[in-house]
C-alpha cells in the first residue's frame, strides 16, 4: 500500500528511508545527558503541564484557588444532573457499592466479597471497559533476586520528582509480590523464561528489570482473569449504569449513590454502607486538545462526585502525556505505542535522522524532548497537519533477529496491520498522547478519602505517583489499593448500620456555586466524551 501522506509531497517510504539509513550512526551516537537543573528547564519549557494559559484556579470547594486544567475545573464546579427532590427510595441495598468496572473496581469488589460483604459493582459501560484493559507494557513488581521493594520505592520517588506520598508508596512496593502471587493463583499468564521462571523486563526510569508482562497485552490478560472471577463469584453487576451523584447521611458520611441507567435513562438509588470509586482517569476530556490513549469512558466522573461530596484532590495540575502515541494513520491518533518497544531498544528519531533523548528516561523528559523537537522544526509533518517523530521499530528485528517485533509485540503489530502498516519493516510516527492523571482524590492507607466510608482506588486517587508516574506502576497501584479499599470497606460495613440517605452535600454545593457566580450550564459528571452520540 502506498501512503502519500507525509511532509510536503514526499512519500512516507521516502521519509522512512532516512530512519533505515541512519541506523548505524545512531548506534554510537552520544545522547544528551541532562543535569537535574537542565531536566527541570526542559520540562518547564516544553511539557504541557507548564502551559500557563491551559490552567485556571478552581473557584470553590476543598481545592478553592488550586490550579487545574480548564476542562477539569469546569467539570468540578459543574451542575449535578440530580434534582434535590429526587425520590431516594433505594432500588438496591448493599454493604459495598463499587463504581467502575476496571482493574481497581474488580479487585475491590473481589476482596470485599471475599470478606463476606454484599457487594454490587456498577459500571458505566461494560465490565472491563477501562484503562486497565489497555495497559500494554506490564506491571512493576520487585521480585527478582537482584531487586528489592526499596529499589522500587527509590525509582518511583525519583520518577515522581520526590512528590510522592511516602506511606502509600511504601505500601505499594511492599505489597507487589503478594499481588503478583494472587494474580498468578487466579490464572494470569505472565511471561516466563525458557526455564519457566517469571520473566521481568525493564521500563523507563527504572534501575532494574521489574515489569511482569503478558507480551504487549498485560492489562488485557489481567482483566480477562479478573472479569471471569467477578462473574464466577456471582458478584451483583450493573452494566451501563453510571454513578452521577453520591449520597450522604447529612453529617459527612457517604451512604450510597445515584446511578443513571444509560439504557432506560432512569435514575436508580443504591443504598450502601460504603462506596468505592474506581472510575479511572480523564483522558477523554482531551485537555489542551491532546489525543488520548484512554478508553471511551475516561471522563473523570469519580473526581467530580468525590469533589462535590467534599473530598480533597491532590496534584491535579499534573498529567502524564505518554511519549509514544500514534500520529499516523489518522484512525489510530493517540493510540498507545507501548514503552516496551523503547525498553527493548527502539530509538526515537527526528527529521534529521538523529536520536535526541535517552528513550528510557522518565516519561515527562521524553515527552518534553519530543515536543521540543517538533516545536523547533525537527518533527515530521503529516498532510493532515499533525507532527511527530519516528520510533524505529524495525531496529528491534535488526538487532535481535527477524521475528522479534512479531513475537514480542503481537498486539502492536496487529494494531497497525489493520491499516496496512508493517511495523517490523516500517518505523512508526509518534507524538505524546494524554495517558494518565498523576494526581486525584486524596486517600489514606486504607484508600479512604476525607469523607467517611467513601473510598477511592486506582487512577482516580492521587498522591502515590507524585508528578510523573513510572511505567507499570498503575497496574500495581490499582491492585494494591483496590484490595485495601475492598478489605476496609467490607470490615466497615460489617460494623455499622446503613445510615440515612440525603442530598444535603449537593444542596450546599449548589449554594456555593451560586455564591461564586458559576453558571449551571456545564453538567457533570460528563459520562461520555463530548463527541459521543447520545442516542
Ligand atoms: O504503565 C503504563 O502506562 C504502560 C505499561 C504503558 C506502556 O507503554 O505500555
């Protein structure tokens, strides 16, 4: 297939020739080595987190005055779709309501259920539709003899610019091995070496190989097993049922939620002694106009509901732009091209045929470097006006032997093959894509927010990753804190009666919004991206 879509009138194959031609000189090229001050300057100059006009202060609530991106600020201050006179007679009464059907939600539901709680899992789309399922490159766990949880802790802290919550981080790295054991016992097929031992790979910003992988579809494999387990345990499941508001006892304790049945367009009240929010991130808000690697439902619902209830948010001024999102073909814009390719030696190459960054530096540095290359005219422009740099995927076959790409990255090969592109022969064009919300709702060691009986786990929570998450730490985060949330919520539910259900917090929130002159035009949570067909 001939692709006549790149720079000027040049054929993509013509441009790709430079990548093939410069492979040898690139092997010995000296890469920039940044001092801490230079890294800081690079990030501040080119990383999207530092584009001042993309941010504004939040007008009221627990984070009044804090800066966040405009798109999120509008939703946090937004108008609930729930009327204050809604009939709050419950359609369901449970001990623990889990909101969200990804990895954190399934883990929380399974652990709460295993401790005897009556659990309901409600999810906006189908069970498993989540960012977990799209995680490709692996889950970090310090299991090799040469490695240790302390080393994992230090790498993560360095990657997060020392802004990580130490207590949460210590829990995550310490509990990694027991999480891996749990997943193996459930049936997750992590990659093994020829002797049958678990095989670990190295990710960006890590000093040790520590990624447990299932080729380049790790999240999909983990979700396969977790979904099966939720279904096998017959945990009560409500699909296409989006939580739109929480309920409180009127004195600061969470007592349930209002769901919107997306099929029948009806509201549904669930009485719950504890609620666990696991709704993932915000990629589909497309902040600053970025494409995203996130799934369709990643619209920040949990942040919005927790904020309205009075929970505190942390580090909501920092987001992760994964360095390698697809730029071409148009059908794949923003789709993830796993960091695993760079972990195995894939070079990033500019329009001059040069490498310009250590590909395994932390993601904020790599993304800032790619953006710099493009801003300074060393990017490759597509006919539709998008710009990117090359990721030299054929290099893997050239270095490690034919068939390497096909064998190690079957999902990636298939993703491109559908559009006639063979990534074992042709380098791919990439640019940073909105991938992860570094911050989120503040939680304690049990995943509980400042609101009693309201728990948050996974990407919706904040603090653990500091200002830049390391590859593979999100899968571990959601397992560790999904388990902690599920376990504590079940214990809490066993020790107390169901409290009264009111919308008192909403009444107060609306009064605050009026006081600050916020127009009720923006409805939140958003539930589906702005371009979704509502019918
Ligand atoms: O943790 C991630 O974000 C991840 C593993 C992504 C990837 O590049 O594969």
